[in-house]
């Protein structure tokens, strides 16, 4: 696509945004009390904002003009913030983290995939060099301290020489045995053929019958192939099977990717040129207009001297540097003076515009920056000039006593202020650099390297029956893609954009609860990968024995959060989060003191501000073991991560087999595998696929295609997540603050009538919007 096409897309998206803002403002004026109708309205706005966000992200990523990109970036961040606000409103209204839009998507004629929230590419693009440098430093520290993952893999346990020889002998004897068996099989077959030939040699050969038999077999073979081909064509025509070359990447997509890379290079060149132009224009303005600005400031300050003397009979005190210098003079003007100054400045600007009509808009932007620099020099000159005026006109001398009193008063105020700040933000490592703290945390294993896992690797499918089940008062289990969306909304978008994190509803902590193998740890690493965040590990098992005592714990937390703030965005991960809030500590864990962070965690959360892009993420397999009240107080958002449903298992089997080198054929019934593995997690499926698809088996696929029977033995050796365990998680979640509110709201009488009424009204409204 050309620049003109992206400009057109931007224009259309901006029109859609303006139209949506108008509709939203109209709806807010209307007084509506039906919660179901309000949810339908919020959900419609949410879906439309997501579509606008998708288009804007595409435009921002591809457009090459730097100044246009600055404007689009502001709109993009604003739309992201609005999506998070609408999500927050829907959560408060429905009292659930998961929402289902099946009916609304159907009315708007949208596919479920269009609800997927994209991750802006600028999260990583704009700081790719910083991320690379940080990874390099982290890898170097790990290598120097002998903690590098690759070096640990290479450090295999040594084997005695005699044992190694014995292993080689066993392998060689096995090889020779296989060869001997193959040789004996060939001899046996030769003897068998010779015997058959002798028996058949006695009969008279009928060439006609032999030819007929050959024809029969060949015609049967040809007909079966023809039937198979026709059936395949019919299935493709009906849309039941994908067409040939369906999974192959088309030449158009490859060309589009190449163009996208070229656009990125052009973007960088234009960005560098824009920065250089800003510096050049600033220097030019300082040289050409700097003297005029200084003279104008001096004239205005002199005018202030005269006005104050006419009003009070004496010259004023010049504001100190701490008070802002000449900036304070103009802030204390009377309304009449302010109006006069505004009129004068407007006239001055109009004159300047006429004189410099042909100059670029960048100069206008830089004038404010240029005006700030001369103020310091002007203040110094005008202070001296004021002293001279006092001496010359009034014979005034600045009394040391007055100055002393004034200074004493100021010092007193400053001392009190400084003392208060010192108590609040006491820096325990003021004498140390961030680099040294970073190194120490890496060596202690508190700052770890995140695995490179993209959010798209968390495979799943949408839940198509969510709305239907809720209409019959059945609370559906969330799908894997519902979980993926929440991770994007609560974790990735706020951490990736400072503007969104400061202004959108603030999420400081997140808890991922679910059975083993559903991908909780993977999602933590995904947040770090997609945002370029640092990963700190404060799990109970990881901090056991490190920085002992109360002072040691305080120092450890200070170091972690100081580095996390300086190198934000950062993720603080607490694995087995229930251990911090144990009801009763098991005897075998008492030595590790797993509840060290119980009192500190709420204090840390209070200290986190909107400009601190730090997210605390807890993961747990046994949330039932924790004290519910304190556990839920520490984690602001609780996400229940379920086992995969049938649709998700089908997609999982298909994609994981292909990613591990498997080839999908008709012999491999994916639907059968998805049915058989009901209750098994993503982790189980990955282990099974990797266990079957060895290097040798991958090479054999051309002669021996994969079949479902090969996967069954490994599946049978694993334990699934039983329905009883799933019910335990659902019951536990129903006791959390949000879950409890949801249960209470569903038990209120007349809910069903209200739902039907709101649904009909929402449908009418959507038809009007169309």
C-alpha cells in the first residue's frame, strides 16, 4: 500500500472515531437504568473502538511522515485508554472479567477474530536497541557468574571411562544384531520364493488368465484413485476441506512483508532527519531571535518596575531563582495587565506570521523552548539593574536583616519539606549505581531472563456459546482466547505505553489461577516479551535464604523496586503465590519462611504510582491453601485460567504437531485426538507431541504417516484435570470479591425479565445504529 492509501485509511478511521464519540456523548446524556441495555451499549462501543484501534495501529506502523506519526500516536494512546475504560465499566456492570459478545457480533456482521486486540508494534520497535543492550549485559553477567542457561545445559555430568565404553559396546552390539536379523530375513524370503517357484512350475501357465488378473487389479486401483480425487474435489467445493496450497504463504504476503520492512527503514531515516531538523531550527532561532527575545523580556520587566513603583511608591523585590525568577513577575499581574499583555502578544504574533509566512511550522513549536533559555541571563541582568535603580532613584539599600529574616523563613520551610521527603523516600542505596544493583540482583537470581514467547503462541479458540449459556443462567468457563485478551488489556497495553498506564484505570497486580499445565508461567514470560519488560522473581522458593532478617528483606525489596522503576517497564513475578498467604505453613516448608512477603506486599502496592510501569503477577495452582481475604486484597485482578475446551484442543493439536515438524494427513484424525484428550491441558499435549515426533519419526513420515494410535500410549500415562478439580477452582473463584458479587447479582429476583427486556431494547438500538 502507498502513503496515499494509508492517509485515506487514517482519514476514514478518524471519521469513524468522530462519529463514535458523537454517539457516545449522546448516549451518556440519556438516562437509562436497565443494566442489560447499558451493557449492550458499552459492548457495542467497545467492539467499535477495537476496530478503530486495529486500523490506527496499522496506520501508525506503516505511515512514514514523522509529524503525522506523532499525532496518530496521541490518538492511538487515547483509543487504547478508552478501550480499557470501557472494559472497566463492563466489569463493574456485569461483575465478571469475562464477557461474551456473540449476539452483538452477529448483529454487526463481524467475525470473532476481529475482536482480537493487536499489540502495537511500537512497544518494541522504539526501544529495540535498549532491549538488545540489556539482554547482552544480562547474558554477560550470567556467563561470568556461571549461571548462564546455555552453559548449564552444556555442563553435563561426567561419566567414568569404563561406563562410556560399556555404553558404546551395547549400542554397537544392538546395531550388529539388527543387521544380522535383516540378513536372515532376506535369506528366508529367497528360500520361500524358490520353494513357491518350484511348486508353481508344475502347473501350466495361462497367460490370458494372468493378463486378466493384472488388468482387474490395475483398473480397480485407477478407479479407487479417481473416486478419491473426486471426493476430495467435492469436499473442497463444499468448503469442508481446505484447498491445496492453503497452508502455504502466498507470494503477495511475502511481498507485503518486504515492503513493510522497507517502510520501517524509511521511517527511521525520516525520524533521524526530523530530529536533526529540530536541533538545527532551535539553534537558528537562538541566533536570529535570541537577542530580540532578551530585549523584549527586559522591556517588560522594566515596565513592571515602573508600574509597581507608581502603585506602591517603591521598587519591588526581584523574585529569587528558587521562586522562578521573572516567571513569577508575570504570574502576579492584575487582570487589566494580563489582558493588555495578551492583546499585545497576539498583535506581535500576527506581525511575525506575516513576516515569516513561508517558514516551516517547526519554528513556531520551538519558539517556546528558545524563550526559556534567555530568561536566566535576563534575570541576572535585571536583578543588578533593579539594585542600581534603587540606589540611583530612592537611595535604597537592601537591609541584611530583612534579607536574613526572609532567607531564614525560606530555609525553615525547605528544611521541613526536605525532612518529610527524606522520611518518605529514604534511599538505602544512594551511594550505588543502577548498574551495580542490576548486577547483584542478577547474581542473586532475583532478576532473570525472560523466555522469548509471543502472545500468539498461546493457542486457543473463542467460546461461541457464552451468551447462550448465560441466558439460561449457566456460568460458562472462559476460553483460552478470553484469557489472552485479559492479558493484553491488563498487562501488555498498560506496560507498553506510559500514557495509557498513567491515565487508564490502574492495574497494579494480577493473579493467574489454574491447574498445572494451562500456561500461567508462559503468560508471564509473554508479557515481558511483548513489552520488553524486565522480569524479577520474588517467588517464596526463590527468595528463601536470601537477604535474611527484617533489614535484609527491606534491602532486597528496595533494590528490586528501585531497579524496576529505573528500567521500567518491569514485571515482578511471584510463583506459587498462595505460599505467601498460607493458612497453615506445611512442616517441610517452615525453614524457608514462605510468608516473608505477606506484610510487605500490600505496602509495596500502595507505593506504586501511575507513572511506575511495574506489574506484580502471581501464579498459583492451589489458591485454596491461601487465606482468601488477604490473598484477594493483594491481587487486584484475578484471572481464572481454565483447561482447554474441544475447539481449543482441536487447534492446539493441529498447530503443535505442525510446529514440531509433523505433517497432517488423512490418516491423522485431529478431531479424534481432541475428543480423546478432554480434560488434558496444553502442557500435556505439548509433551505428548514432542515425545512422539522424534527426529527419526519425522524422517519416516513420507513412508509412514502419523496416526492417532501413536499418541494414545503417552496420553494414557498422564493425569488429566478432572471435573471435580475444575469445580474446586470455580467454587474458589465464587468466593473472591468479584465472584461473590456476581453470584449475589444472579440470585436477585426478576433478573430474567430484566435481561429479556434489555436484550430487545439493545437489538432495536443496534438496528438504528446500522
